[in-house]
C-alpha cells in the first residue's frame, strides 16, 4: 500500500504497528477484566501488529520484470 518506502520509514511503520498492536492487546485484556491473561493479550497484539505490517508494507502489485538474455 505504501509502496517502496525508505528503510527508516519502513522501520517506523513496523515499530509503530507492533507497539499499537501490543497496547491494544493489553487494553483488551484489561477491559475484559482478566489481568492474568496479559501475556496472551501481548501475544495476540503482536500477532495483529505483524499482520498489519504485512498488509501495510507488502507490495500487492505483481509487476512483470524484464528478462535479460545473454547472447554470445
């Protein structure tokens, strides 16, 4: 979706999505009222952050690359 981003911007997107995912997992566990499951909330939040990173940074446009042929 974002296309070819510079390395710094990709890292910022990855870190931000992982932190937001982790915090949303912790928040969800706190709202449910089960503080013993905070580890599971962090895990599910990190998984959601990883999936969000894939969707945000993956180039879904399959471009055909030119084929190079060496002739002798």
